[in-house]
C-alpha cells in the first residue's frame, strides 16, 4: 500500500481519499480505523481498582469460569467485556484469536512449536505456554505465512 501526504495551507480540515481497484478486507479495515473517532480503550479491574490498559502491554486475554481476564507484565486484570467484543476493539495487526477462550498478542510471542500433530504450542513472553485449538490452526498459519 502506498501512502502519500500533501500539505496544503488552504485546507481547513484533513481529507482522506483512497484510490483502489477493488474493495478488499485491507481497505475496509483502513476505512474503519480512520473513521473511528473514539479511541478503543480497554480497562481492567485489579483489587477493586480500575486501570486503563494499553493494548501493547497486553500479553493475552482469556476466558475462564465465566469471567474474562487480561494478562500484562504487571498482573492479571478482570475485564468487563466478552471475548468477541474485545476482538472487535483490539488491533487486528497485533492480536489473534487462538481458541474459543483465548486471544494473544503476536508481539508478545516467544515462539510457535509446530511439532505436535494437529496443534500449535505457543510460548509467550511471560512464560505462559498455551495451545492453538484445531479450529484456529489454519488461521494462525495464514497469519504467520506458513
């Protein structure tokens, strides 16, 4: 994708024009990202204290026992949103769903172990080891380009 910025002193409000031969998922994601006026803030509770979580700090998000948790290097936070709602808010370039109950930050992955038959083992930066469910293996392989 080519990006071009033109400075025009007569322009009173920024204007974005996208030239393309067809509408793709990438174009739709770009339009969605540009048109979002409110920042996608995530907040979590830790010991009855609410903290705003930066997406880049989140290692993984998972559901367990009917609750959703966000894990950062600082600790584990209880989130009030469901996984599908979080999946919509999270940056699609950073986060990927690996099972019905877990989303991981690709920038916090140490490595993927493909030696297991039919599954992928994921090692995260905090030492957590988790697995990609069979249903999501093809999606992960597509994201990784394998």
